[in-house]
């Protein structure tokens, strides 16, 4: 018997067809009417396919959509903070009938990814969705931009997926479904696992927070997002080199592992923090590190708003619990890594380098101090930023 937390809703619900049947499903898809998907819709479909979004087995119908927007729960009462939807234009929607099958094609690559059986179609209020999910309808917010650019009609329905869009082959053993991470944790005998969400290379502050989670739990899952990011974010291939350096040199291989997943960031701050916890529960994690400005962008959220949102859910609604950590840094007077919560010293004693300043230093060939990030990691990042200059 597994000692891990159960999946959200009680069981994993993957809808990825077995390898040997994929050619057959692809051939069928090519005979069907087509809905072309944005990169975010495609990444959501991949998450549904692998079972990461369990108990979802398709895109949300009207009942679930409205319940999530209004209450942060599915219609059946399960916690869920962000609508998982597929949208089309009113003209496209006119041709869709309940029960019909349509092929789902990734618009950027022309890849056939899955088949949807239409359950329902419904118009929705984009502005209201943005205000409830992103806590803003400001068009400068990257998540808001994507919602406002969607079609005016959502199409709900069950899906099957038959493509992993090359992620499995590109990332090899680092790419894992929830069933695979659960098997790995069981094999290691872990009962409690702390997840660390990241879209950035890990600096000493991140490493310190990871080790807090590693100390509390039996194991640590460093779980980088490798789906599409906003312009200016560091590519997955570069980040992966940095993660490997840290895992090989600064983490205990018996208690820390890394796997990647294919979601696209929404930059929804607090709402995305809740979603991160829910699908980490599906991956087998009992805890998730939630620090300063989790999944945020710009100045749309207060520093610890994601931590605060967890408190709005009743005990037991989300079994992957937050480990609430404050901002970490190296303190010259403490002579160690520490946090806002534990360090008594002033700002001038703390080594704080903003992302903007770090990028400027690396691009100029100026090596930041080792107390900020491991030298081997900085070398990889410096090579990347200098290649951009060339």
C-alpha cells in the first residue's frame, strides 16, 4: 500500500491513449472537423492527458466553469481555482453539436494532439473571469492578455490525447506523469514529499528554501515548468543545466529528485499557487513550498498573497499543504543563508540582487558573488546571456 497522499478527488484520471493505439487515433483525428488550440490550451490538454489535472478528463463545461469562477470549486465541491477551458469563435461554435467529435490541433506546430467529444458550448464573461482568477483585468498582465484574446464561446467535453508534443523524448527520464512520480516515491519509501515549483534557475535563496522542504519531508521534488513562458524568461534547456549542477553537487541524491512538466505559466499568482498544490498532490506530493510572490508577475500581488489564499480553503480540501516560507538571502552579519522571518539585521547587511540587476551583471560578464548563486550555475547563465549579446 502506498503511503502517499491520494490524488485530488481520490484517483488519477489520465486520458493518454496507449502508445500502440496512437497511430489509429491520429488517423481518425485527421478525418474530423478541427479546433485549433492556443499554446496554453495545448499545454492544459497535455496536463489533462497525463492525469496531472485529475479529476478533470476534459475541458470544463458551463456548470464547472461558472462554479470555479464564482467559488474556486468544481460543481461537485472539489477545490479548483482556475478554469481549464477551450474557446472558439461564435462562427465556429455554430457548427458544433453536442456529441460530435472534433480533432484538437496545436496552432503553433500544426500537431494533432487529441480528440474532443463536445459536451456543451457556452458564452462567458472574460472580464469577470480575469478579475476572479488574476485579481485584475489590466491588459498589461500576461494572463489577462491571453484570456481577452480567446474566442467568445467555451466548448466543454471529454478528451483523449495521443501526442505528448515531443516533451517525453526531449526531456527523457526527467519527464514524468503523476503515475510515474508516485511509483518513484513509493520505490524510495517516501510518505511525505515537498514540491518546489520553479520557472527560474535556482539561486542560493531557492536552494535554501528547497532544503527547508527537504528537511521537513522524506523527499524533495524539484519540479520545473517547461511549457511556454513569457518573453525574457530563461529557456528550459539553460535552466535544466543549472538544476543538474545543483542536484549533482549540492543535494542528497537519496532524498531529492527532479522531474519536469509541460504546463504553460499563467502568472496568476495566488490562484496559480492553489493550482500548483492541487496538481502536485496528483504527482504524489504532500507539501509544496510557497514563498514570496509565488507565480506572480509585476506588482499585481502582495508578496505573500498566495500563502494567504490557502487559508480560505477548509482543512482537508487540498491535501498538498503549503510550507509557507519568507524571502531568503545571504546575510553578511549572520554569515549564512537566512530569511526575512529569522534574520534580525538590516537591509544593507543582506545580499539581495534583483533579477534585472543579475541579468545586467551576467550580460556584462560581471560575476555575481558566490553567496548569491553557485559559481557553476553562474557560469552557465553568463554563457547564455553573453550569447544573447552576440
